[in-house]
C-alpha cells in the first residue's frame, strides 16, 4: 500500500496509556529473546512486543496485573483527594531568629537543599534557593552552595525562616489546584515510591534565568504529609518530551540515582533526522565539551584530554526512512552527557529536525506540514525498582511528532531495532 494511503496513527490519551501496567520477570533491554512473531509479522518488521508499546509496564517478580478503566479512574480521584488533604496539613513552626544546628549521622552526605527540606518540611524551594544565594546560610562559617554535601558534625548557621503565606483555611489555592491537576494528567506510572511523567515539549525541568514555570517548581504542590517534595532523578532538555522519572521518597531518590550512576537504567529515544544515516545501525563514540559564547552554549566534539571533555557513547538504528530525505531513528545513550543525542546526530551529519542549536544544514527545507520544533522524544525508560524488579514505561508521540509521522506515513508500531543494542 502506498504511504500516502496509510491509515494515520491514532492519538491516544495519557489516560489510555496508563491502563496497561503489569509485572513480569526480567528487564527487556539488552536481552535478546527468541522471536515468537509469525511469518507475516517478521516479513513486515513488526513485533508483538511493540503492539501495545504505549502501555506502562512494571517488571518485577509478582504476578501480572491490569487496571480496569473504572478502577484506574477511582484511584486517580482518590490520589487527587489525598494530595489536597496532605496540602492542608499545617507544617511545623520555623525558627524566627538565627540558629546553629549540627549535622547528624543520618544527615551525613546530604545536600544542603535536601538538609533544609529535611529539617524544615514545608519550606519552599524558592525560599531555600534565596537564602543560599544571598549567603545567609553558612557551613562552618563559610558560604555554601545548595548542591554542597554536608558531613556529620558540621555546624550549619540558619537564618530566620518563614513559610509562604497560606491560603485561608489551609487549602490549596486555585492556581496550586490547577498545577496539581496538570501534573496528574502527565503521569504515565505511579506507585508509593516513584512516578514517571510524560513531560510535554516546551516545559523546562528546572528553573533558570527568566524561567517562571518548570517541573521542579510544579512539584511543590505534591508535598506529602511530612512536607517532603518529590525529587527529580534525571533531566530532559526543555524542548524534549517524554519519560521523566520522579522519586517520591528520599529512599527511592537514592536508589534511582544510584541506578543512573551505575548505568543500570536504560533509556530509548525516538527522533526524526535529516537524511538517512548509513550504515542504518551504528555506534557513535566521541568526547564532548561545552563551548560557550556571549549568546549561547553548545556541546562540541572534542579530543581526549581537552579541558572539560567527557566520553559519550550512543547507539542508533534507523527504524524507517521517508524518500531518503528524512529518517525515523531510535537512539540508545550509554552515557548521559548534556545534549549528547543532539550533538552526536549533528556530528554524523544527520541533525535532529527542528533543533535550533545543532541543525546546521544549509539550504535544507522541511517538507510542508512539518513543524519546526525539536523532534526528540524520551520514548521509553527501563530501570530497577527501589524495592525489586524493574519498571518499564513508554511515552506516546507528542502532538507535533505525531503530526509528522502521519504526514510522512511512518508506522508508529514498527519493531524498534534498537531493542537489542549492546549496553556498553
């Protein structure tokens, strides 16, 4: 059948994506499994493995489970009500004058900002950043950065603190309730330890200069009964959409951060790139270093030994091509450098479509109907769960990429060849 007459991909809601949570035995990535597809499927390149790839999956050692639409909606409503109840709990009083406290054994190696959150539940992120930035907080008499690690026995000078003025009655404000509902709609998977959000393109993960809205700030409305806020575990670029992992407890944050540090986490990205890479599957290994100018900063390919250079490895595979002008590529980063995938694809002369920093092809025009936005999706994440087993969560195509896939006749349920790429 001609591509132009292919049936367009159907746009599924996040709510539909979350109905398929299940538990099975082993992680999928990096393990070759026997091909149980029928002859017709093998010929077409499709796999049952991705027929339901938009469903969040949890891998562990318990029996499979699925949530019905009604039970899912009931849990979602209860979760929203629980969040509102938790928000009403009054935080403990904060010190009204300067005090000095000593770091305990339990607080050893804790970041300064986490230390303040731990000692003074309910203290806002913006307030913590403000007192640190102004130098009002001192460790052993010296200024400290919010990311500095504390050691047992150190003295911490804490200035007078105050909570943000609460709304009458202790209820969430209208704006906070709206933020909470917005976050709830992003959730692809959630349990008592963590959640995976489907971050939309254009929403920053953390604040910066002139940034008024970002995920870290939005998470303020999800503090638990003890005043603890969910924590970011990793980052996505502002214009990248897809799976963003959030820890709901300090225990989960420590375990998940360790998985990233030891490269036990596996991430798969989808991108639309200029041209068709040859060979169609390969490994990109370079050193990357930050290059700053007055207007911007980018990551450039560097030599081993260059100042600030870090090794970066990416596996890529072409899933489908469109008239040799564009290609749908699946990417599997082994390392996690800033802008790694964007810099690597530009390095092999197949920059990601809509990339304002790295797309440098001259006289190259986008086909009609394709938006000039970054076509990069954090499609899937597989990571050990803090309490055992693995979680495996998949995000759907964002609207602008879904539109491009339909215009180009790309089949979103094709087998993803990056599935069996090496882990190193």
